[in-house]
């Protein structure tokens, strides 16, 4: 005999598919939604339904943009320095760096980090597109802003190896960011110092 109604267990199961959400957290989220008004639940459902329809990916930077937008405004803005590019793993990392107010270049989203155990290889990353950008935009500096993790370091070294024949300055965020910390969780002061203290590779 089922302990909970199937609609609730289905929601718990669905929420549990979110990375970082364990069974107990999924249960708490599901019960919170159940206790909320139907209008709030409907609003949440509507937002989830619109999520994929209303968001697109910039074909140049691979940042997230509004559906229908051709190019990321952070790239098309004439006041941004296209010759300085911060290479990040995920689109959320852009938010973290933008919040420092310390960077006026553009971004390039790799779409992840090298992780053989997770099946992420070089072919899954937007490195060829980065090389094209370096040439087309006459990029002078590439800031490798991958996370301070084993995967992030491996990805930075891989990109460095692919750019040996390219005339561009390679820098890495300084060690203001603790090892194992994702950019999206780093505070603004730490990120600002990391940007200011970036080092040559």
C-alpha cells in the first residue's frame, strides 16, 4: 500500500533529479510546494514550462540569452573589450564574474570541464570555437577562469596545449579562489582579487 499519493511521490522523484538535491531535500521541496497555494504551484509550473522555450544560447560566446536574441549583449556591447576573453565552464560563472564589476572583457562558455569519469571529453567543449574567436576578434588575452578543481585545472591545461601555436597571452585567475570552490559560490571580494591578481601561464 502506497504511503503517499502518486502525484506527490512523482514530484519528489522529479525534484530528486536535480543535481545536489538528495531524497530528503526533494521531499521538503515537494511538501513545501504542496502546502503552498495552488496559484503559487501553478506559477512555478508555468515558469518551468517557459524555461527552455524562452532561453537560447549565443552562437559566439555560448552564454545564455533571451530566445530570439541573436548575440549575447555582453558580446555585442561596443563598450566591452573583445580582445580580452574570460573562458568559463558554465554560464552561471559569467554572473559571478559580472557581479565583481571588475571585468570589461567578453566571455566564452566551454559548456563544462574535462571529466573522463563523467564522460566529458575535449569533443564536448567549445574549444574550437574559442580558437576561431581568437583569430576573428584579434584576441590579445585569454583568462582561463575555470573552477579551482581537478577538472578545472585539467581543462585549463588542455586549453593551454591547444593554444601553443596561437599568439595570445594566457592568464589564470589568481589563487584568491580556494581549491574546490565553484565560481558561482565565491564571494565578490575573492573574485575581484582573483581577477586583479591573474598570472601568466
